[in-house]
C-alpha cells in the first residue's frame, strides 16, 4: 500500500515535470484545448438558450403543457367542437394538481371589422384571473387594461392588428362568428387593451375577450373549446399527463405539448443530439493535436524511457506515467476552457441582441434576444467527453512507449 | 538550386512521418467536414429560397408603394392586366402574372370562415407559383371562367365542402360596397403550409375585379425569374421602365420575405462560428508541429547558417514545408469531402426529426448537398491560409538564431 502511494506521488511529480520540460509545446496544446472546450461550452450555451426560448415561447402560444379538447378540435377548431366546462370529479382533480395552474378557453375563427378594414382572426375567450398562469398574456399588454372578469365586455387586440384595422384603444370593433347551428352572430366590443407579442405574426391573429361574454355571443353557455393545464416544468409533465388522462372524461382528447406541436418536440429532442455531435466534432479536431503532442514527447524521451526501464521501472508504470501526463494536460486545458467559457457567457446573460435577424429568428420561432443558458448537464458532457475520450486516445501512444525494448531504446539516437 | 530546396523540404517533412500525418490528418478531418457542411448549407439555402419563393411570392412583385407595409384594398395598380402584358413583352419573360387580393368571409351551408381571396390570371399564374400544381383534387381555374374557386385543403375540411359544392363569399369592394358572389369549388390544393391551406382561395382575376368593384385595377404583378441571380438585373430594368415611382414600385424577394434572408444569415453566422473554431484548432496543430520541428533542428540550422545560408532562406524552407503539408491536407481533404458529399448528394441525407424541421423552412424531408467549385474549396482554402499563418511564428524565430550558439545546442 505504502509502495503504491509512493509510486503514485513519484509518478505524479514525474508527469508534472515532464509536462513543463517543453513549455512551448505544452502551452500551445493547452491553448488548443482551452479554445476547443470554450467553443464547446459557449456554443452549447447559445444553442440551449435559443431552443429554450423557442420552447417557452411556443408553449406559451399553444398555450399550456397539456390541452384537453374535443377529439376533432385540433383539426377543425370550430365552435361545434366544444366541450362542457369541467365538473365533478374531473374538476376536483384539476383543483388538486400541484401547480394549481389551469384554465378554460374558447377558441373560434372569427372576423373582426373596424370602420375601415375587415380581417380574419382567431377569437379567444379567456378567464382573466387564470390567464396569467397559463400564458404570459397580461405581461404583454402595452396599452390599456387587461380584462377584469369573465363577463368583461371589452376586447384586447394586438398592436399590429390595430394598425391593420386603422383603429386604436377605446374604439369599437365588430366581431363576427358562428354559433353551433351555423347562424352568424355578431357583437360590438370596445378595445380596452393592446398587446405586443414576441412573435409578430401572432399579434395580427389572436384577439382576446372574456369567456362568459363569448359563451353568450356564440350561444354555448357552459361550454368551452379547451382546458389548458400547466405543470411545473415542461420537461417533466409525464406524471401530470398520466393523471389528467385517467381522470378526463373518456370522450375528450388529452394532448401534451409535444404531441400538439411536433416542431417544438423535434427541437427539444434534437437539441441533445446537436450538442453531442458538436462536442464530438471539436474533440476529434483536438485529438490529432493531443496524440501528436504525446508522440513527440515520447519520441524525445526514448533513451530516457529505456534508461528508467533498465533501472527497473515496470512498463505498466511507464504507461501510467504517460497517461497521467496526458490527464494533467487535459485537466489544465479543461480548467482554462471552462474559465474562459464562464467569463464570456457571464456578460451575455442579460441577453445578446440579434434583432438584425429578428424576422429570420421569428421564422424559426425564436425571439430577437438571445440568452445563453449554461446547464450543468452540458458542462458535464463537454468535460467528460474531453477527459474520457482524451485519456482513451492517449492509450495507444502510451502503450507503444511502454512496449519499448530497453536495450534498443538506450541505443537509439 | 530550387529543386534542392524542394527536395529538402519534402524529406524534412517525412523525418517524422507520424507527426506529419497527424497534422495532415487534422487538416483532412476539418477539410472534409467543411466541404460537406458548406455544400449542405448551400444546397439547403438554395432550396429554401426557391421553395419559399416559388410557392407564392415570386422573386419580384410590382406593388403600390404603400402596399408592402399595409396590404389594403385601396392601394391598387391601375390597368393591371395590360401592364403585366407590357412587362412580359419588355422583359421577354413569360412568367409574369397579375393578382388582386382581398379579405372575404367564405360560407358553405354549414360553416363560415374568414379567408384571403385572390384574383389570379389563370393562364399565367401557373408560371409564377407552384400553387396551381398543388391542386390534388379537381382541377385548377379555367382561364377566364367565372364563378369558379380553388381552395386550400384545411379550408375545405373546415367548411365541409368538396369538389362541385357551392360557396358564397362576402367582402367589401374597393368603393366600400358589398362584394359578394356564389362560386363552385373546382379544385382543392394542399401546399403543406398550414396557414395557406387554412385560409387561402383563388378565383379568376376578371371575376374578382367585377365582384370587388375594382374596374381594371389589381394589387400586384408577380415576376418569377428564371434564376435567383437574374433578380438584380431584372430589378434594374424594371425600375428604369417605371414612369411614376409614387404609384408603383418593384419589390424584390428580400423585401417580400425578409425572414428568409435573415434566417439564412442567422444560420450562416452560427455555422461560421463553428467553422472558425475548427480552423483555429487546425492552426494550433500546425503551429505546434512546425515550432517543434524548428526547435529540434536548432543544431542543424546553426550548421546551415555557418555554411552561409541566411535566416530568410531557412524561414523559406520552413514555410515551404508547411506549404507542402497544407497542400497535402487540402488535396486529400477535398477529395475525401467531395467523395462523401457526392455520395450523399445522390442518395440524400436526413436525420431523425428532420421532417418536422423541413416543413417549417419549406424544405423536402431529405436534403441533397450541392457540390460546387466554391463549396469544395472555400473551407479548405481558409484552413490552408490559417495553417500558413500559424507557421509564420516558428519561421520568424529563425531570425534570432546565432550560428555558434545554435551549433552547440543540444
């Protein structure tokens, strides 16, 4: 045991000193590792930030983590495909869910007309008190007030739509839609609020009114289009999803966000793959230099290795010593790279303005501010790939060194 | 003399064969990766632009100056059919078509939906947009026919109508009068773009003008260029032919779909970040190799200097070695990259989840990288430049060499 400890500390000292015998080479290699590790972490944090933003935005716009609706509603969002407001045991379950965040909604296609223009819209009936929990709508209000009750007679429209309709806060608009018997129903609303969406397309499309007012207008008292449930974290909704599915009346369709918007689901699922591919590519580019450095370090020391072998050092210990040297090199490089990444990501945490490509980002479903997001799992992935694969690629040169024939090595020039 | 230097450089390179191959290996790896991903990028950008523009907006549109920001009924172009014909003659280009557009409430006997109603020139529309070809049930509008309509598949489903069923539409005309009509569904198109399939319908332009009290006016003249590179030339010729810029302006695809170029820019920026990291890593590799090879030859260089060679000659030798190494990496990297890319440009390339991504950007669900001289050489040439740049420091160090000391070095 004592001998082992001695071996270890001697090997460590040997490796450390060997590393600095050629400080230029070690320095350059450290630079390369640091740049590589920095790029791995920095890029990953930017991509994570972007995808996270897209997912949050996307889920806010669906909205909700889980939607409960008529089986035909997603395909044909008509007033005919409505469901009863939750009642009895099902309502009791919704009241019990951990997040306490759920709301009912009405969603129907409608036509809105100002004095000057007419547009097709998506008319949404909300429960104002619960809305803040399921979508971020109240925070998006840029002028006027939010709806005050389920019977509020006002309407909230997007800034872009107001512009298109040539109307403004306080003015009246007429909203037309159908009741379940295909009769055209219409009603005047006063614009009480204007909102600005992060994705401009939505501003033109979604118009919000109070739920009970719309029930009355559309003649669907006691009925809604959807029930929206929001869990604690969209990444982990399976238990809630199962629970809701079990308790929801059998004739309703229960869908999780990843089933409703497959693009979001794809982004979410592919992200881990993207990160892994990126990390591996950078590692491969680094590995050539790493092996090169070790091969050179060994080549310079052939005589010396022969000598210490002749003096009784076992080949296994030579292997260990070289692997230790490479591990030390990798560890210092990782330290530098991680430090560099933290130092560059920190100042960007308040957001990176990429509004020059805002409309392009909107096409992808992301907003024009990029918030890098450093996750511990990404850090762990980058660091473990570098250290594990790094030591693995060092085995071959180290093994060749350990296999040297002492007599020949001593006589080599 | 020259051939001696060349031979010397070449032999020096192989004194440490393994080291040279490892450095060249890093280049080959990076170069083939760059060739593949740049080809893939070029291929998908071209396809993204073509598919997005061909579907509907065309490469250039002539519009009223206010129409782009505020697509309103009243911002019209006068005599649109005659002007479109004039443009066809002037530009000697057939793929030019006139359109008018308005909002209407479409009703079947079961349902009503707000739609974007388009009046199109049925003869020329198929030349500027892929929509007519996307009719997968029934047929496209007949030229000049009245009271026919082609609608999107989701709209048809939501209105619960099929081929031969009647629809009525209701909107407001240019003079604020009621615009109404009853039309028969003759075709249903499926573009795969939900927004269009849900809310778009097309009728004949003449019928649209009658219904919406537009006389001979319309809203846009859509031009599809034979190739995207022709757009600038066409823009210049069209602008020169416009008499009154306060009434009519040409808009190119950048203005019509600003998201497209920006999405490409955003993608390009993040891709180049990755490429530059790869290039820097290769440069580090070269720097390391060349610095080592210079340091270990200190004695040798000392001797050569004592024999009368100047530091500049030695520096040239080192740069020559780097150049040879780089050329090797360049050739092998491009070859390998081209082989991989050529194979994938034939069989196509896809990854799990690509289908969902593809729909969002108007791409097919398999991608085919586009090999071009530029996509083959752009990345590798930058890698080569980076490598040569990295070798400058070791080469310059030779200036500091003192022959006597150098010859004594271990």
